[in-house]
């Protein structure tokens, strides 16, 4: 079985997000990390490889900062890493999905795993966009992917803790919510080591047509309310908690 | 304007809350732009719940292929509905259904797509959608084309984005559609939510809820101690469950449980939209998070940027001193 894992790097939300006066994100100050759900998707693919001998390819749209992420994936056990060359640097996610769909048409895989969503655009739409564009069965918000010959089994999650076990015929696209095990760790030293021998492939593709809506502006939510902030000192804040709970009769006074 | 199609979900024998939100918004938009609202529902209960949708027209998709949710047969049936209705706008809840079907319909039908929408309003004759981005730290604004020749737009809306108006007492003109069996996808088994086991977090009055900021499974007993002195129980965010530090029955949020305790203490939880969905209606919310820009502070009533690992022992001590 050939598995493609689509991976993307996203801004680290621990850092402050700065906006330009035009309502664009100030990108120079951002630091990037691999999208956590993509790391879950990669882990699930590597577990499938261990169980059934799949070949795992990690695929990223080349934004200029995906090399570390891809080398790390190779060091963890992926067999190939592919960068999709985009003509323009700023792509909407719809355009990126169209690029990925075009690639998947020319280099066919049995199973494509994406992260369930990514924190930057919070879209969670790539699995569906690819499924729709390629005409493949697809399911998002899934876990526990098992290969069974010409099909895969997985668990899909719904609201309130409901779930279902699904079987999908291959080729299929799955949006991964969580891997069966926490993503494996690989040391920086091992990644550096591998970087000397392994190489990343670059593939040029012409995106399939897609309808795009430009984002007019980004802005901070006007907080409907904001917490009354207590002291940042733990002991003082704890005393303020106790006072509040006493006044609300939530603890005995 | 061409019709607005609302894809509804049922919750027991009723339309789900998010379906009612979408219907009430769609009806308000037809007042601004003209046109009709068409509601589509699936499964045995659909003809009955669609009667109460307030829509102008409704399509009930039935047959064994859609007796339970599966994206493929639902998608095939929606393709037929879209062909027939040619909507200018398709609204879906941003639930698993919306995440499965929203984008695939847009891609297959050459329509535009707005995901994670939390606001839809008119602005001098135009339709503007707002979506949450960057984990809810920013909002993105997009103008949706509604003129005659526009390709149509699919919008998936976060449940709970606005309060639904009462739906009009109008019985829609109902059509039925028999869904075809779809080769390529089978639902083997439906699994009910894990029962609380030892504790039921939906019944607790006090929840001490831990997120990734708790850092290590060895710190969970700290939270348990605080819960104990407060007479409550420990709940958590999703990553804590995925890491195996607490059982799934303790998870609060979109794919976990919805809770409404008297006190919700959020310790090291950022306040992602999927988490807020499960706890924002708690009576009193106190958040402890070192990041002053964490979205949790927007729903919390009180907060501190103290380190949770300092705060928890301090709180246990303070409560023991005064409470004893
Ligand atoms: C379809 C879907 C369904 C989902 N369902 C759920 C769900 O049901 N429930 C849920 O919770 N999530 C759910 N999620 C995941 C959700 O998007 C977030 O990833 C998750 O809620 C983040 O959990 P967190 O706040 O614990 O972690 P993070 O977002 O990593 O936040 C950790 C926070 O801890 C703070 N912190 C770190 N160290 C300290 C310290 N020492 N002291 C104090 N604060 C500290 C940080 O500032 C940060 O804000 C779902 C996602 C998807 C896509
Ligand atoms: N630029 C990209 N390169 C590779 N994969 C991507 C890219 N953008 C999105 N994806 C995949 O699609 C998933 C969902 O992303 P999104 O729909 O943008 O939230 C991600 O978790 C990735 O698996």
C-alpha cells in the first residue's frame, strides 16, 4: 500500500500574532512548527507501515520553510518526501488543495492522510476538497486506521462522544484526528545526520481549477467580555480564588 | 437570489440546535436578498422534523443507504439536490457532517467555500462571512458573492455561533428522495459514548479541568487533590485524553461532553473553539494560563497568568487553611 501524508507548517500560536494596518498577518515575526494534527497523521501512517508494510510519502506544498519538517518525517521512518512547487508564494488554501489534487492525480496513492485541520486557517477542508475533486471516498475526524486488503477500516467521531466504525474502499482520503499512539520522538542529531544522505524531491504541478474567495482582512475578535484578571503571583491569585468561592458559597467559609 | 440550501441534522426526534441556527439565519437572509430557503434532512425522522424547519421547501432523503450517517451516500444524494435546487448558498453545521461534506460538495460542484464561519451578516447589500482562524485568536472576513451568475458558496458554521430566532410556523412543501446505495463505504458499527465509569463529569458541580499546560501525567494528581478539596472532579481537554493521561469519559468539548457546572476551573487550557463549545455556559469560569492572549480569557470570568504548577498547590493550601 502506498500512503501519502500531507503535511503543513503553521505559526506557533504561543507567540504573539501581529497584524499590519491593512489587516494582514505580520509574517516576518512568526516562527513555524509542523501542524500537530499532521504529526498525528504521520504517526498513524508509520504505525500502518509497521503493521502492513506500507510505503509512506510525506508531501508538503513548498512554502520555503518545510525542509526541517520533511527531514524530521524521514528520520521518523517515512520513505520519501515530496515538495510541491507552487508558482506563487501566497496561495489560498483552496489553491493549495487544488495543487495537491493535481499531484495526487499524477502520482496515485492508495491512501491519503491529512491532519483533521490546521490551526492557522482552521479550515479542516482539505480531506473533503481532495475527496470531492478526485471523486474518492473520504472521511474526516477519524482515528484507528487499519488496512484490510483493498480497503481500510477506521473510527469516525461525532458530537457528544458518538462514534462509528467505517470501511472505505481504496483509494480514499482520511482526515486524522489522533493517532493510536502519541507521535514518536526523533532527536535533532538524528535529523541532522539524515540530512547529509537523504534528499527531498521537488515536483512541479499545475493546479486543478478552483474557485477562491479572497480574505478581506484579519482582525482581533472584539472580546464579548474578558476575564477580570487577578494577580500573576500564584499565592495571591489562590487567595483571590478562595475569596471568590467563599462569596459564591462554593466552599465552606 | 437563488435559493439557500440548509443541510440539517437531527438530534433525537428534533432538529439539532445548530440546524435551527442555520435555518433562522437563512430565513433572515432571504428577507434581505429575496429567494427561498430549502431544508434538506436525512433518514427516517427527516420528514417529521423538516415540517418544523420553517423553510419554504424541504427535501427528505430516505432509504437504507442513509439510515445512518456515512459521507459517501449523503454526498451522492446532495449532488442530486444541488443539481435540482441550484442554490446560491449552502449552509452546513461545522460538525463531522460539515467537515466531511462541505468541502467535497464545493470541490465537486465548482462552488466557493467558507469554513469555520462564526458570523454571517449583510453589509450594504453584500453578504459578509466571518471565520475563526489561528486557533480563535483572529477572525477573517470574506465577502460572499450573491449575484445571479455567481458560482454559489458552501459555508460551514460553528455550532453556537448565534442564537436562533424562533422558526416560523410554516409547513414546507415536502419532496422525498430515495438515496442510492454507494459502493465504497460501509458503516460497520455505531458506538455509543463511553459511560462515565467512575465519574460523570456532566453531573459534577465543580470541575477542575486540565489541559496541555499541565505538561506531564505526573502532575495530574495535583489537579485531583485540588478537585478533592473543592468537592469536585477532574475533567480535561482533548490532548490530555489523546496522550492517554485521562480516560475519554473526562473530555470536555466538541468531540467530548458538554458540561455546565457551577464552577469550571480551566488549568493550562488555551480555549480552542472545540473546547469552548463544551463548557462556555458554565456558571462561573476561572482560567489559569501563562499566555495573557489565550482565548480562554474571553469566556472566563476570572483569570490569572500564574503558572498552573505554582497555582494548584497554592490553591490547595489556601482552601485547606480557610475551608477547614
Ligand atoms: C473535530 C475536532 C474536535 C475536537 N474536539 C475537542 C474536544 O472535544 N475537546 C477539546 O478540548 N479539544 C477538542 N479538539 C482539539 C482542540 O482544537 C484543541 O487542540 C485543544 O482543545 C487544545 O487543548 P489545550 O488547550 O489543552 O492545549 P493547548 O492549545 O496546547 O493549550 C495549552 C495552554 O496551556 C498554557 N500553558 C502552558 N504551560 C502552562 C503553565 N505552566 N501554566 C499555565 N498555563 C500554561 C499555554 O499558554 C496554552 O494556552 C478538537 C479538534 C477537532 C479538530
Ligand atoms: N500547504 C499544505 N501542504 C501540505 N498539506 C497541507 C497544506 N495545507 C493543508 N494541508 C493538509 O490538510 C490538512 C487540513 O488543513 P486545513 O484544511 O488547511 O485546515 C492539514 O492538516 C494538512 O494535512
